[in-house]
């Protein structure tokens, strides 16, 4: 699976963050604020009473920091030594020292590596001052945002920050390590006289011209997901089940804004009924892959289930062949549904889960989408075959995005089980 990076560069208060976040929301991508990463390190350095100008001391402290980058919805997150710097990133002392810390080569080297790691897992919109020139120099999707200094100073003041953009510009442009500049191949967009909507519209036009595969949520001509038509047999089941769920069971979906709509995703759900696989499948407008009991693959099921992308699994013993197939499908870019509990519930409660789903998640390294089903056990209880008109609700949780450091920590039987438990906790919390 090839992931794309949209690089948005520009000076302070030019509108980079607003544009990057809006594009991420509309296109279903992750917005990475590289400046927040440098601010977070600056926060840590200052909290340890280290002089930001003492590059050797900063580099030594940096080498001991445990920096974990993740994702919360469309936004990137950062924690250092298990502390959350987010509330402090715009403090005056951070504003005054971030350019100094950012200019230290060891700081940039480490954070650029972490920034590039995002592209191993998902598509990104990343904003900063050297994204198109240093972090992703080979991406064809580059925009340089600028605005008149008076406009930028006014925006800075409106945000409650009084530092001079001219001083930030001078510091960022004159540093020897990754200076602020217009990257090769970037399109310059002046936002001085544009509204937020105008900036976004102009940026989308630029990305179209650069050939970006716009498959996010921009109406009306752009689809929510990559436009890969369903095969007729899959579409027929998708339509029939979807209509039945809405008509008979009053299907209600909560949190669908949390759905990752591009790239490979491991969808993990509780398991209540035979209704569950097509129920989850109806959350998306493209085909997905799911596990099904081996015993279902006989008679017409031997033909039909493979047409619906079902992978047979032996529930009575560990089935490494099926797990390897799912990992391969994820790495090929498919969306895959798994039920960590394995079997359907008998009493509506969420059961225990073995380490298999943790192994899949750790080895595939893709985003994990927790989902919880309510009411399907009443609509079609296990062992009865009797359908009742019970209300079905599906809740979609925020995705779990594992950093490379976290993926490494979830290894071996105990690590796989720990990751499974984390996924199950996310499902139970919905």
C-alpha cells in the first residue's frame, strides 16, 4: 500500500494549521502538526531547567526522552516520558525558545524520523516549515502558505500570542539546519485576503492540479472512499442486508465520523450474532474482508462466502494460515473485520479474547478501528434461528494508531495479548 503526504509549509500565522486540519477532516487523512512536536520537546527541555542554547545539553536530554507519536481522530498526538505537553505548547516561554531548540541538528534529526514514520501507516497532511524541503522532499503534493506580515501579526494577536512574526521569520529562515524556504515543486498560496473557505478551496484546486487522489468527503463530485466499484455479488448482499437492517431493526450508527475511510484498516468488533459481518460491512461503501467459520463453507456457502471475501477459520484450534492471509490482505490495502472473541455471545456480554487479533494488529501495523454492536443478540439470538424486530445500534470509536515504538513493544505472546486487551478495552468503552 502506497501512502501519500501533503506537505504544507509557511511562516508563522500564515494559516498552515487551519488549512491542514480542514483538509485532513475533509479527505479522511491524518493531520500532523510538526511544529507541535518541536514545541513539545522545547516544553520538556524547559521543564528540566536546561538552557535551550546549550545544544550539547539539549542533545543529551533528547537521547533519554521517550517520545511517542500517535493519533486522536484526524489529529496527531505526542507524549514525552508519558507526559502530555499539549496544554502548554502555546505558552510565551515556548514561543520564545522553540526556534532555538528547533535549530539544533539532533532535535530535527529525531523529529523528522518520527514525522516520516507516520507515512508508514497512513496518508498524512503535514504542516511545518521544512516538510516539502526536508521531511518529504519527494512528495509531489506541496503547498507553501504565506501572508502579509501585518495580517499574520494580527492573527497571532487574535490567538493571544504577542511574539513578532518578523522575528520568527528571521530565525526560521536564517538557521543552517532545515531553514524555512519554498520547497522545489511547491505552489505558493497567499492567504492575506482569503477566508478559511477560500484557502481550502484554493488548496483543493492546487492538489487536483498536482494529481492528488482526492477521495475524501468533499462534496459533491468526490466520493467518501476510493471509488473501486463493488462486484455485483458483493453489492447485492450489501444492498439487501443494509436495507433489511434499516427497515427491520431501525439501524442506528453513532460515531461514524471516526471511521477511517482510506487505506487499510483492522476493524475490531464484539460478536453478537450472524448478522454482525454484513452489519459492519454496511459502515463502508467499499468491499471488506472478514473471518467466517470453516463449517459455513459447504453447499452454496462454499461458493457464496468467498464471493463476499470471507476467509475460512478453524475455531477449534489455532489457525495460523488464516491469520497470515489476513495480515497479507491488510498489507495489500484491504479493510479487514475481525471478532476478537471468536464466538458469538450467549448473554449479550463481551467475552474474553485470545492473542490472535493482537498478533494481526502488531504484524500488519495498520490503524485499528474499534466498533461495538448493541441489540444484534436480541434480533437474532445465538442458537435460536428466530428473528425478532429488536433495535440495533453500532458505535464507532476513535481509531487506535500505533507508533513504531508501540508496535515494537507489542511482540511475542505476552505483547500480542496486551494489544488484544487494549483493543477489547476500547470496544468495551463504547
